[in-house]
C-alpha cells in the first residue's frame, strides 16, 4: 500500500478537492479524513487600528515619578 498525504482546505460548500494523486482511473483507494483542531491566532490584535491619543505626553503623572523626589 502506498500512502500519499496532503493538506487541503474545505471549500465553502463543504467539498474537498484533491488534485494530482498518483493513481490511475478505476483504481481502488481508501480515504481517511483527519480534522485539525482549530488554533487560536498567535497575534489576535494584528491588523486592527491603533491610535495614540497623546503620543508625546508622559505615560504617568509627574507626581508619581520617584526620580523627582
């Protein structure tokens, strides 16, 4: 038995199309479908808009600075 592994994406209508299989017409094949578990995106905020309100202002109030005491 020859094993051929490939990854494909399920189409919107639920079909799976596998191209370029090393088989001939009429040959019997055994098909097993393995479904990968969904993964969380590594960077969920990537691509979202981000705006600094006051980019040149200090991050904390001057009264909280230990260096000035």
